[in-house]
C-alpha cells in the first residue's frame, strides 16, 4: 500500500492486487459493501494519518479506480460531500465513530500503464513486445522524470493482456498515476504506435 499527498485535502492510495489478496479481498469486492472493505478503508485512513497527518474526520469523497494491471487507485478528498444528500453515504444515526461519512465513486479503467526509470528500459520493453508480436501500439508519456507507456486493454483478451503485462513488468513497474492525470499533466512523447516508433528509431 502506497500513500501520497496530492494537496492539503486530497490523497492518493495505491493498492496492488497483492495488497487486496493479503486481506482476503477480491477485485470485485471493492464494489460491494462488506466488512472486509470497511476494514481496509479504516486501515488506509489510519496509515494516511500516521504517514501524512491526513485527518479523515468529516465528509469524504472517495474515488476508486480499478486498473487492469496495477490494482486499485483510491483518491480521497476531504470535505467535498454534499451533507444534505444521502446518496452513497455509508453513515447512519447509530454509526459509531469508526464509520466514515463518505460518498463513493467507482470506476474501471481499460488502460494498462507501466512506468520506467530509464529510456533504455522503454526501448528494451518495446523490442520485446514487438518480437513477441504482442503489440506495436501504445502511447509514451513523460511524467515527473519517468517514462510511462500506456496501452488500451479493451481491444485485447485476457491472455494477451497478461502476456503484455508480463513483458512490461520485466522492465518497468506498475504506476499509481491515472490516465486522466497523465493526459492532463504528462508530456506526450509518442501519441500512437509507440512500440512501432521506438523499434523503428532505436533498432538494435
């Protein structure tokens, strides 16, 4: 579990699938109101307080984004809930202090994203993807001193996705950056066919 501050009232929590499995939670469980998910959220808020001093008292807006390769990205914003609305709120009159008053938004992303420290690692991954005939597509971004390759997973089946992820994980690492953040704040280096372009420009 990795937690980072995005602003005074906003944090981002990155949960890998291993984080979920360790707690007996399946990916689909995040869409259900079950005790294990409530326990996980309490654990996240405790860790956010101990690491960042983020106090989760009061209304919270929680955005959960499931990503095919990375796991879950949870964005928590303090003080954004419409108090007059009961939609999506998990509190009630008899709730104790450990239950948070929050409005939850659940999303699923079809984008596979991997981050690379060095450009040489990006080139190596691209060569492997092309040699394995997995894909010649993809977008390449620069973001906070790292290179990020993204792929649309909606057009491929599960086996192809897993093969793609296996190659990317060999050279890079899963990132907690969401596609929306990358599109807005990242710098586009190659807007399409990144694997093909990389192999063309940097042939061995």
